[in-house]
C-alpha cells in the first residue's frame, strides 16, 4: 500500500509569516518518511466545517501555487490537488498548469479533478457555479480535452460548453502517457462511470466504512465492464484523517485501518494528519507504519 499526505491547513503557529518555510519542512519530511505523494486541496476559502474546527476565513493557499513551491523543495513525491473543482479553471488553462507542473517537477504531477461542490467559495470570489448536471458535463469535456491534447492531438475541440480552436500545449508533460488522472467522488451513476472511462485512479472517503467502500468498488467494476476497461488498471485510493497521540490513534490503529482498506481492494491511503506542522506525526508514520504496510 502506498501513502499520500494531504495538507489541508495553513493556520499553524506563526502563520502566515512562516507558511512557506513550514510548508517546505512538511513536504521534505513527508518525502523523507516515505510518503509516495503530497496533496493539497484546491480551495480558496478554508472549508466551512465548524464541527471539525474549520472556518472559511482561515488561511488557504491556491493549490497549484502551493504545488509549484513544493515541486522546488522536494525531489521524489508525486504532487496533486485533492481535487480541482472543474468550475475554477477553463480546461485550456488547467491543461497548461498541470503540464507545466509536471515539467517543472521532473514528471511528478497528478491531475486530481472533480465536479466541485463549495458553493459559498464560488459565489464569494465570483467563480461560475452552474447546476450539478452542467458541472458534470463540463467535467467530462475537460477530461476529454486533457486526454486528447496529452495524446498529441491538437485538433480543434468542439463540445457543448468548451470550444478550443487550437489546443496547442508546449511543452507537453514529461509523465508518460500523461500525468495520472484521479477523479474524486463516490457517485455511482456519473462519477464512477467517468473514472472507468477516463481516469487512472479513483478517490473515495475512508470514513464511509469498508462495507460501503466495497460496494462502491463493485459499482466501478461494473462500469469498467460496460466500457471495456480493465478494472485492475485503476488505482483505488481512499481519503481519510489520522490523529496520532493521546486521545487519538496509535500506529497500530493506522496499520489496522490500512489492512482493512487493502482487503477491500485499495492501493493507496491518502490522509491529513492532525498537528502536521509538528512534523513528529509524519516521522512516526514513516518509522512505524509505512514499513509495516508495504506488502499490503
């Protein structure tokens, strides 16, 4: 099983003056500890989740700016957003951003993408926020554009929502055949169908529980059968939260959680860590958990 670290907060002690230096420390520590990937949210407001201690006015970095910074201070870990809302960037612009991140990082970019959900954020900053049906239509067109252009085809794209007369993209990504595409979400009719048709990875919430997660993967298998896709080609990733220490989880608890996810069929566990700025939780995961789950 592979591990990814998701960085979801930037309000640690000393913020905002030390956001850059602390983010570099976190990224470098995670890479040294053996994390395969580092992820940030693609949000402009912090999430509005008071039950989790999150408030919209807390510090939040633009996801691709943060990833570009992390690309400069790390060497091995893959880098991606969990996940880009399709309503935030025109696909021609997103194509260029992810391609450039891949080139500048030496071939380490992942495209995490989804239909978007944070209506308050969109309205607050003036981003379009069409109805869900349209957002899914735009998501599928964006995926088509990415796949087409990354294959080397720069012929005009004419969709319902997007029209690209000459989608030239130089330099092309270093990752072959293209940066891995991860689609986030558990919707059985649309999201998992898009995963089967276009994506290299899915992402489901670990808190759903292993029984429900197994059902979602069964749905994904059926979609793969329908479109003639090899289910084994798709990386199955779960997203969660780990709080180590007193009153939280022990390393053995995390190992047990990973064992359960692996038994269901997951390849990767991506999670945020409480008090990640302390660095110690990252080091504990690297020392006591990652070696133990390597063969799961």
